[in-house]
């Protein structure tokens, strides 16, 4: 179905930004300035919020005229574009955002026309869904896999590549048996290791140490 691929939901919002000549700086500039301060690693608000595979926020000033035979058109206002691929349906996802990062949502969307705030959850859900466009293309190359499952798979892939790189082809039965024993122990550690935190690269130093020691990447 549109907007959904397997268990992954593709969400695109187009939210009109308040046009107020008295606002200094303008509302679109305030959004840009706030977004510029947000971290993009595991400290990102969308890494803290549950179920986000990817998220992107963009301020669109206008549409681009590409020349004939296209018609020259212009937007009536500037828009905030929000794109995300998430685990759950949008009601569950929006509710998770509202409960985990309400201050970030209000800091951005309070500059959009008609935004009710997260305190009134039904109104918040209604507003966000009213701004939704149909999604037919997905950024995250996943299907039926949660964020946690995907991160765990990427971590395992990187760990196996590291194991292969550090273990040359065995010469003789004795070396082969030793490598096999090491691989069995290695897989035990890999399976016991926690998944990386969202926003933290699966191949990062913290995650590699978790594999090597069997510890936690906290």
C-alpha cells in the first residue's frame, strides 16, 4: 500500500510556515537556526525518539521554475518538509515523538501555521496527519525489520568482516580447528552484544569494543 512497505512506514509532511512580516528573525529563519543546532549522531532528538530509521527536515522557500514547457508557479508560503521512515503506524509514531521529544517538536513546528502543540495530543495528531502527503519512495532500505533489528544486523555484518580480515586462511587441520573454535566464541559474543544506539554507527569504536569484549556499548 502507499506510504507503507512491509512494516516500515514512509511519512512525508508539508507544513506551511507562518508568514509574519513583523517577526524578527522570520519564522523560516528561526526554524533553520534551531535545526542547525541539533546534533546528528546518537544525541539527535530523532535518535532518542522511538522507531526512526531516518528523518530529514528541510525548509522549502519556493518551487523552482525549470523553463518551458513547464509553467512558472510559486508557493503561497514557505513550507517545512519532514520526511521519515519509521517502524510503526503514524499514530503510534507521532505519539512516541510527542512523549519523548515534545520540546523539540514545539521549537520547530510552533513556527508553522495552525500548529496546536503537543500538549493537546489529539489535536497534534490531527494536525500532523492533515499535513501528510502520499509517500511512494523510501529512504531506508528495510522491509519488515525494526530499527533495532537493522542496527543489530549491520553490527554483525561489520563484526564478521573484521573477524575475516584478522583471521587468515587456515593452513592445515589444526589451524582450521582453532579458527573454528574462535569463530564459535566470536559468534556467541556477537549474539550477546547489545544493538548500537540509534544514531551511533554500527562500526564505531564503542560498538567494536562491545563485540571484542562481550560488554555493553554504554
